[in-house]
C-alpha cells in the first residue's frame, strides 16, 4: 500500500513540472509553417505594410524576399566553418564571387549554355576552395584567419583591376540576357528567380544538416571543442577541416550563381573582406552553431539593410532635428544599433528566442507554485 502510494506521489509530484516541456512543442512545427508561407508567397496579393513595399507576390517584394533567402542560405553555409568547426575565415566571399564571375565568364567568353556554364562555375568555386583551403589550413587560429584574409584581398584586387580584361574591373560585368534562359529574364519572371533562391536555401539547409549529423560532423564538433584531443584519438583534423572548408566553399559558389541571376551581373563588392564580415554579423546575429540561427540572421540582416536604407532617406527622417537626422540618415548606424540590441537582449542570437518564449510560461507556473 505504501509502495503504491509512494509511486503515485512520485508520478504526480516530481513529474508534474516536466509537463511544462509540452508548452513550446507546437514551436517544433514552425519550419514547416514558414516553408509553406514561402511556397505560397508568389501567389499571394496580401499587403505587408512596413515590411514590404508592395503586395507579397509583387515583383519588388519577391526580389527582396529572394535576396533575403539567398543570404540566409549563404550565412548557413558560412556557419559550417565558424559555428560547427570553429574556423574563422575572412575569405569566404571569395568563393561566392568565384561562382558568379566564373559562370559569367563562361557565358560571355566561351558562349556556353547557362546550365553548362553554371556547372563549370560551381566546379571552379569548389576547386578554388580546395586549393586555397589546403594552404590556409596549414596554420591554425589567428594565422588561419590572416591567410584567408590575404587570399581574399588578393582576389579582390585582381577582380577590381581586371588584368585579364574579363571581370569588368570596378564596374563589374553584366550577365548576357540573350544567353540566359528566357524564363529567368525580365520582371515578369521574378517569381522564377524567387523559386531558385528558395530551392538554394532548402538545399543548403539539407546539406548542412546532413553533414553536421554525419560522423564527420561529430568530428567537426570535437575539433571546435578541443582539436588536440581529436589528434590524441588518432584522427587527423586537417582532412576534416578541409572537408568543411570545401563544402562551405561549394555552397558559397552555388550562391554566387544564384546571385548572378538575381542581380543580372557580377559585382566586385562580393569579393571584398567586408562582404565576409557581413556574413559574420549575420551568423552572430542569428546564433552561431545552431540549426536555424544563421539563416534567420542572414534574412533579418539583409531585410534590414534594404528597408533601413529606405527609412534613412525618407521624409520623416529629413524633418527631424540635426542631432537625430544625421545618425538616423546612415543605414549602417541603424544596422549597428539593431545588431547591438539583439546581441544584448538575446545572448546567443535569434535562435535562442523560441526557448526564451517557452521558458516564460514555465517561470510563471513555477512562481505560482
């Protein structure tokens, strides 16, 4: 009798707080809900005031959404180095630019069909990541970061000065509309570009998730925590780090090809270390080393970069006193304030927000008890 009573007490007593974990369970379905919204976006005419300039399915809105999705995917791929393997690379933009410029060059100089040019551009980006990664990873820590920065600076100089006459120099180079598929050219086909950006995001998430959950991904985690311990176990960290470097570089090169389609050309801005620093901010903003954080950070940063620029040039800001008008008219100032606010209020990035929201009811219930 006493045993049954004790069992009953243990079941109803200590187990009761565990039920609070059911609170945030519906949040587990949010990725499917978001994906469904993204899928139906081109077919919707719902206005989103303050977020988008026009209806959800308008060409301008889809262009902005596609750009946000692109950089959300790019930040996710970059986090494969930073958050998963602990490699701080300042040259990731180089592989993004390699995919764009190589594909554009194969189109313009060789006159190849877009599909073949894109495949060759992707292979070029992967090969470049393999070669430069094999050199950069010979050193560790800050030395690795400096070597990647040096490669990025060299690539940026080559592109901007255009010694071979194929990059267009500081003006960049427009993609040849007559060599692109007709269903990818023109405002009327913006929805198709949006689908490509969405497909790139889904593919990147799938590749990163699969890689992180694989045996190699577990070694990456060990390298991030303690590389020396991995060596003691008889594994060679160099090969595993090079694998992460090449996979991340390949995903970046693919993103460069998508960017070429979205913007209609290749621009030298994508070769600079500032571009990689933007990726770093995106990852930190969203939450480094998390599944959804880098994607959320990339989307939010890109959206804010576009929308805050419009706000800075608006009449509402122009009518403010100089002490407010001057800082608020600078988009970088507004982005900086947003970044500091998120980092301060949400340590760990946006990825921690669902957990914090789920913890609020638990705290209230605990206080009531």
